[in-house]
């Protein structure tokens, strides 16, 4: 058999493998694809008062799964537990608003970008902070979620501030509203959700939007094990479908008055 024909057959086999994953899931033959999320990251992943898991990332991830023909189930856990769970094969993917960075690419594979990853400070005394540079915030109490690119950014650029790291962004905003921390850094959509909530009354964005590719990467994506190339292909195909058929825009408009993509 010629080299060209062997290469052709290998390529066909790979395509069939990826297609089989999707078609098998559609027929109900594939095992569940378990996807880790936090459930404490409003408006992306949170529980309603009735105990229902929802949020933009949750709904989008499940819509992508449906478009790809995957049988997905969301599993909630703390943010610091998601990578060990992925490595131990307790889950198959992570959808926790993880930013795509060069550092993380050494550990996990990522789908195509599902949204942007711009950050901004929020303060409940906004008139006090016209300058949010590292020099201006020396000695000030600033907070963000632990185990995130925000925490890495603080460690590198805001080492002279009094940095407080929280288990969840919700806890950081609770302390901001209570006056125990002066500013919180969060993804813009998360900060927006807090500022329009009763708890965030009077709180506003301060300073410019921070786009730092070194720390905040190329956007937010779903993370997978590097070996799971067929699953990545299925997620990417599903994402393309929801972008093209209007599902993405409908979910975006449900939660935000601005585009996340």
C-alpha cells in the first residue's frame, strides 16, 4: 500500500473516531461527560434559590454539549479541586471561567475561546480610587479569588498592597460590601452582576479595563486533558454551531447588556 493511501486511511480513521464520539452520544451509547463547575461564580455558575444550578457558563456549556451530541452532566466543586479532579479522571472537562494562558497550556488543553477574559476593579467607595496603579494602591486592601490568574497578577504587580485571597468571588464581594476590603478585581461580567445587585448598591467599576495577555491570556475556554483530542474536537464543533445558530447570542442577551465574545 502506498504512503499516500496509508495517510489517507489514517486521516479517515481519525475523523471516524471523532464522529463516532458524537454519534454514539446522540444514540445514548456514550458514557456521561462530566464537567466541573463551581456553583459559586455568579452570573456564570450559581444555584438559584430553588437549588437549580444555572448561569451563563453552565447554560452555554450544556448548549455546546447538546449541539455536539454529547451526554454532559455538570459537577460542582471548589475551584482549587478542579484540576486534581481532571487529572484523576473524576471529571472530563472544566468550565469554571478558566483563562487560556501559556502557563496553563502546559497542564491542560483548551477548547476554542468561549468568551473574553477582561478584568476590572470594583469599589464601593469609587470616588476614592481615581488611580488604580500599583503605586497608588500601596497599602490598600485589595481582594480577588484564590487560585486564579487574578491572584497571579496581584502577586506580580501589586505585591505592596494588602492582598486578600478568597475561596470564591462571592466571598470577595461580600467583604467588599461590608467594607473589609477596598477593591475587588474580577472579570467584567462578574463585576457588573455585583454592581447591579442589591448588595452592590453604590459600588462601581474604577480604573480602566485591564487586558494583560501575560496573566489573563487569550480569553476563557473549557479545559480538558491533553490526550482527549476527540472530545476537544466535539466541543469546538458544538461551539461553532451555537455561535452560528443564535444560541450564544440569546444566552448572552439573557445575562448581559454587552457582548462577552
